């Protein structure tokens, strides 16, 4: 769990603002689910980039013992 000071720093707010307006409105699990929402085009782009990355990996032959 993060401290209010750390959250305020990352959000560009004060700890007082965090406590007054944001504290405990949602669980961390719900927040992660919300911020994981991405457009289908972004998901497709990430999948394409991962396939390209995997295609560049060259397998090394096993070393003889």
C-alpha cells in the first residue's frame, strides 16, 4: 500500500486533497482493473509488437555436456 504523500506526489496533489476527495473510494483491485482497460486497437498493436519481438529471438543450440 502506498502512503498518501507518495500518491499525492504522483498525482500532483497534496495529501489533504487525496484524503478529502480520493481516499478509499475504490479498492486497489478495482483501480487496477479500471486502468487496465484499453482500446482494442491498442491491444492489437501490443500483440503485433510482441509477435515481432518473438520472431527476432534466435534459439541457441543446446550445449553438449
